[in-house]
C-alpha cells in the first residue's frame, strides 16, 4: 500500500484528493479507510474506481496531513504482521552441516512445526574457522532470530557474547567449566541447553584405548589451545591417564600450519595411541588426520561419528541426533514463553561406541572380542 506521489495539495484550497493503490490485489483498501477514520475524519466523499483498482478520497487539507501521518505510522505494523505470518525463526550456529542437525528439524516437526509457515531454520556454519563464530552469531541476532541453537563451546560462547536477550539453546561438552552457565539447575540469563559430558568422557576414551592396547604406556592428546573446551578436556584426559599410570604428551594445533608441526612432533615422539579432542578446526581436518594416523600406524580415538566415517579408528560419545531432538523440546518451550534461565541444563544418559574395522585392519590391529561386542556400530 502506498500514497500517490503527486498529491494535489493547493495552499489556496481547502480540499484535496488522495489515491491509495492496492498493488497486490488490484482492489480497494478498506484498511486505508479505517486508518483515515481513526484520525477523526468526519466527512468523506468516496469514489471507488473498480476498473483501475484504486480508491479516491476527498478530504480537507488538515485531515489529509493527519491521515498521511497516521497511515505512515501503521506501515511498520503491517510489515511486522506480514513477517509474523512466516512463522518463528530459529538460528542454528554450528561448524558443519552434519546429519545430527536433522534431529532439530525432526524434533520440531514432531512438536507440530510442520513447515516453514510455522518455523524456519536459518543456518550459519564456521567450517573449521572458529574465529568466524562472533560475526555469524551477530548475523543471526540481526535477522532477528527468535532463538539460537548453538553446537559446541566456541559457537555457544559467541552466541552468548552476541546477545543478552535472544534465547540461546547451547550444546557444550562442559558448559559450567567454560563459563556458559553458572549451574545446571539454574543456568541463568538467556542460556539453557544440553551438556554432552564430552570433557568428562575423555577419561572413558583413555580407558578404551587401554582396553584396545594391552601394552599402552604413552598417549598423545591432540588439542586446540584456542578453544576453552579443549583446555578442560585436556585436564580430564591427564587425570585419567595418571590414574592408569600412563604418560601423556599434549600436542597442539589451531590452524593448518600448526597441524603440520604437530604431525612432525607426533612422528618423532611415537606415542602408543592418540586422543583427538573435539574441536571445530581439528574436526574439519578429520580426513587428513585419519590418513596421517593410518600412515604412521597410530591407533586413535575421537568424539564424533563423522571422524570415524573419515577413517578414524574409534569414537565414544553421546548420540548427537538425539541431543538435537532434545534441543527441539527446549526450543519449543521457549517459543511458548518459557524463560531459558528457568530451564535446567539436560545431560545424556546413553553413549555410543563406534569402531572402524577397516581402519583397524589397515593399522594391523585386532580389536578384542569383548570390546567389539560392546560396539553400537561397526564400520567394515
């Protein structure tokens, strides 16, 4: 809806003509008439030109100016109403478009958000470059998103720094230790979500390496020093290794040239096995990592299933598809008015062991039968 650009307002006259056009339907705009009446216009002479799809309104000059001001004030409201018809908008901040993210969409569908008229998911991916998260989070806030689902500690921290008002459903390996929330029962502020216990599970991953390799004595931990989660994960891995009387060496890489140096260090140190900590950059290099491990005959363990599909040996973690289904439940509660600060952080109760037998064969390893029997998925 718009006013004709050539309004015939003559200072020497007391009456003027305004033409309102409905470009979408080609018909008259009864809403425009209601807007004029709302401004107190008493006497209107209306003449509808049906063939041209416009309405001619003859009013006094003062009423005209008041009507234009009132109509202009209603345009933003009309725009917002049209935006509301598109449904709720959820921003998704993650490293890569991995299959587990479908858990969020499937979960929202199961809760009644069946198409984009009810819900739209807007994705932003860092693609291994965690330094991009702040700008990507800011984009989602400006859309504006009704809520943001953030996968991983760097993404979640960036979302929290980008907004103190938009609700955030974070997924982090240890949200308390990295400063995302003060507690699980009462997360506070605008953040809730799920803890995957990924940092706590580093100890279990060390135990699995010990079960795989009876003579395990030296473990290398590949980590990213710029990721706050990795700092926590390394501490847990050290503690578990000490309990099993294992020596630990931490090798760090935050970018590709660092990874080249890390490979040289690992080739020189020759650890018995390598634990790779969950990190956006390291995960983005999973194919290269797997090739290096196989070439140098290093048994390795990871967090994500995607690492194993790329050629890694073992992963142990929660089911991330299920995590995102549960994130959908929290998102639904928030869209219906719940406050993130009052929604406790959820934790997984089921974990999955995945073993790549093809990689084991390439390494010349025989996976113990008892360990193989406990695997939730075996890649052959």
